[in-house]
C-alpha cells in the first residue's frame, strides 16, 4: 500500500504528460473520409475537397474544381462499388497529413493516396489518387 501511495503521484504526472502530448499532435485524418470510401459516397468525400483538387483516378489525371472532382469520383464509385476500405498508413506533421488506403471493390482492388492540408483547423483534400493495386 505504501508503494502505491508513493507511485501514485508519478502515475498522475506521466498520465498528464502523455495526455498533453496527444493534444499537441497534428490533426488526424477525419473518420468521415474513411466512411465515405467504405460506402462509396462521393458527396460525403467532396465535403473535404479543397476548392481545386489534383485528382488521379486510373488513367485520368488533372486539377479539377471540387464540383468536377465530385462527379469524377461519383462515376468511379458507380463503376467500382466498394466492398471494403481501410487506411493502411497515415502520417504527416503540422498542417499536412497523408494517408494510404486499400479500397476493395466488386471490380478490383485499388490503392488510395490522400494528401490533406489543414487550414484554419479544417482539413481539405488537396490530392486524391486512386490507382490499380499491383500485388
């Protein structure tokens, strides 16, 4: 019991330090982005698009307005309806985040790359790539 009483302040201090550290980390990739890929919702995904977005989907590559990009992604989901999606890697620092995901559809498996920049504490997708996965 004495050992616990002596250790308790150290436990509280370490807990406080680790909790502070988690608050100072850069923002996370919003969970809604993952959900949008899982259900094939271009509309939900487009809520995170910047005004213009570099979009690479299969053989199409260009910079599009967010409205154009939403239509292109919607066409992709129509042709490749998702079975599952998961992020396999996330990273970044300060105001730039990236994620790599695996999108399994009824017509194939794809690698998804997302680049997000945070402006005024809001995440915006600047680049989205959906490429055929090479196993």
